[in-house]
C-alpha cells in the first residue's frame, strides 16, 4: 500500500490551473524528484503532500501512523535559539508528552500517557537529538543567528530527520550548500530507507539521489522511472511526438474549417457526423495547453576589454589576526576566459573576486588589471532588487526601451522574452517567486552592456530549461565570466578553468585547474599528496635560489625515457591534428561506418595517451629537479 496517495487534485490561482486533476502516489523506499517550470506549482504540491495546504478539490490519503517531515525552501527558525533546541523541535510531540508526564500530580493515572511515550521512544529524546547532531556535524551550543546559510540548512534537515520520518519532503535542499555539503547530502539521502520527495534543479544531484522523476507540466503530472538522465532522453522523444500529433490535429481542423465554409451546395450534402467531428476538434483545440515558450536570452558584451583582464602575482590577503584568505596566489586571466570558483562557504571566493576586479587591494603581491572593463554583477541574495519597484522600472527606470547590442526593444517585449506577461509588467517585485526574481535579475543584468560578468549562484531556483539556455548563452558569450556556483553540471558545461580553494592543505591556498569540477576532481586524484609542512616550506621562496639541476637523480633507463618523451608527444599531437581534420569534414561521416568508428575511437585513445605522457614527464621532471 502506498504511503501517500493524492487523487484528482485541483488547484488554481487566478485563471490558470496549477493542478488539473492530478494523481500521485508514493511507495515505501521511493526517492522522487519533482521537477517543472518556475511557477508551475511544485512547492504548492509539496505543501499539499505535507498537509500544510489543501487542494481546491481532490483527496489526500495517508497510511495510518506514517510520520511526514517537510523542509521548506527558506526554513524559519528562532535566531536566538541554540542548534540543540531547534533540532529538538522535531520531537515536539514527544517533548510535550514528557512534560505532561513529569508535571503530573501525585496519584494521577498516567498509564495511557506512559504507553504513548514508550511507543514514540520518548524517554531518550535528548540522546536522539545528540545523535542526529553528531551525524550531521552540527555544534549543539551554537546560536542559530551566528550560522551560515549552509549550516542553517543542515539544522533544518536535522529538525526533520530527528523524528525518523517515513516520508521526507524537501524543497530546494541544495540552496546555500557548498559542493562538499551537496555531496554529503546526496550520500545521506541515497542511504536513507524512508521515502523521499524533493524539488531541485540540480541535475547532478537528481542523478545521484532519485529513483523516479515526476514532472509537473501544464497542470498534469507525468512519471518517469529512473534518474534525471533517463528522464531527459524519454522527455525529448515525448515532446517530439506531441508536437507531431498537435501539428496533425491542427492541419485536420484547418481542413474541416475550410470544408464547412464551402458553398450552399456543399452545405446541403454535408454529413451530420462530419459536423459533429468538427465540433469535437474545436473543443479539443480549445482545451489543449501547448508547451510553454522558452526564455529568450540575449547578452550585450559591450566593447571588447583589453586582452589581459587581470594578472595576479603572488597575491596575499588576510583580515586581522585570522588565517590568510588568499596566500601567494598567481594567475593570468585573459579576455574570453570563463572562470569557475569552487570552495566551501566562507573560504574566500568573494574576497578573491574582489582582488581580481580591484575592489580590494592585496596585502602583498601585485594585481595588474586590463583596460576598458565593464563589469556586471549577479548577486545570489538579490540585494540589487527593490521589492517595491515594478518589473518595468527594475529593467530600465524612466524609459520604455531597452537596447541589446544593436537591437532596440520595448520593455514589455523584453520582459516577455523572460516569460513575464505584459499584465505583470507593473506588478511589484515582491509578488514574484524566488525563481521569477532570479529571472528578473538576469533580465536586468543582460539589459546592460558588460564585457565582464560576475555570477554569484545564478542557478538558485531557476528551472532546468532556463538553466540550459543560460549555459548556451554563456558558452557563446565573447566576454569574460566569473562563476560561483555549486551546481556541478552547470559549472562543467560553462567554465574553461577552475580556481579551487585548497586551504585544508595550507591556509589561503588556491590552485587553478583546466576545465570544470569533474576535470578538477580527475586531476586532483592523479596528483601526489603533498604534506602540509612541505607545501608551506615550498611556498616560501629562498633568498638566493640555486640553479635547477635537472635529471641528476634519474636512472639510465629513466634518463632515456625522459629524452624520448618530447618526440613521442609531438608524434601523438601530429596524429591528433590529422584526425581532427578528418573529423571536421562533414563528408567523412558519409563513408564506411567502421572507418568512422575506428577514427573516433583512436582520437579518444590519443587524448588518454597524451595525458599519460604529460603526467610521466611531470613526474620525471619533479624527481630530477
């Protein structure tokens, strides 16, 4: 029997139904990912499943005795309470029963109360809270108001998990969590035995956690077994089939409308059944809800900046007596680079960005910045938005026109590109959902010319379709991008290199890696472990550096290997260039399939061989230095 069953649920705000007779059931052990467009009604559906809200029509049935816990997108908790007290709120019923039992007058019959406390394992609730805090790595005595957003999210999860619910409902659980915390949460949820329904737009997280995807699309629910990658493939085929069926129905309707409007002779002989079919076609077309249009993104890169955006030479920065936030960091950022910044909350990503862009000066080292920089910021806290202003005034105050590159658009049309109807153009910003506010912030950002974009968690609350469009836009953008995001898939699809905090090895240490997060993890796995003491010693330059002594420690065999490596690498690169030329020719793919397969396989093998040779070269160079 299902733990939760929702039958024929209807919910509408205004004239658009969010839920249009939907059915949903949740079995024990299922982990369901609920996805859909911003404003489609996902959070409302989750609140209905939690019993917080009621549908306009329909019924929710719960299995007897099932415990359900719900964590909202922005959980509320007392700022002056301790972590222990807030997590203990998850056992409110147990604590109330214990308090009644302990305050009972002498001689009062407490058998029923005692039995209920034993059923809920209420005699050891303090121990259960302590175990949950230890499991989540939370400090019990810390005051909630002093915690970061990521730790507050953990506290809210602890409050839900302490009661060991059979059903856990999570709304955007990865917001404000750093990369390590997201990995930790994914492992935690995947290992839970209970059922789970979660709303998230983090595609890698969905792949890690879910066993079923449920999409809320135009008021209907559609279920897909498997994780998000399986859903993507199936959904693409469904949309193609739906578009084809709608096109056929529209063509048939047009033909029948022409027929019914023919002359008097045709009307005398027309079939009554055919007229009835026309009425059915009209009704079906009227009832059909077409696929919603996509956001149309365009970005003005402004005038080109100088070739070098910023050059950092052994830059260090600390605040007071605290450990350094940045220590001895050097890098060169060129026009067109797309840089991801990865590190835990509080590691100093914002400080490093301010050093690069000139908003902070380093304590030691130097920063050279390029010319003609036009910088635009996307703030994850949406501080740039005036909640009382209208949408139109937010885009371009005092003007009805927006200029994107060489194109001039009316502000109503421009808002329509971001899926805001003209009727909402004069609505206040505070009436928007979290995802809609992020869309509005993107619209404002893209309405201004900029050749340097600083995006701080732009993916929070955005639906998956908008995320994919934003990825494509940033990939084609001619300017420079600095991206702070914990959405692994998004970072991997956008950035060309990654600045990674490695302060666990040495305070303030940052290192640059080519590629995105997956590339960084692969490269880090191949790097030898460097002891902290050795890393700190190596970071201090000698007063009079001695000339390097190459290959003095290599054996005869290693010396010969070292001498042969450049020739082997050049040969592989030449072969790779030839294969690149063949694969770039469209006519090549019309040839024999076996030849195409062999060529693409060999191309991939060369990449692996080159990486292995370069790693071996670095190893021999390090040993011989």
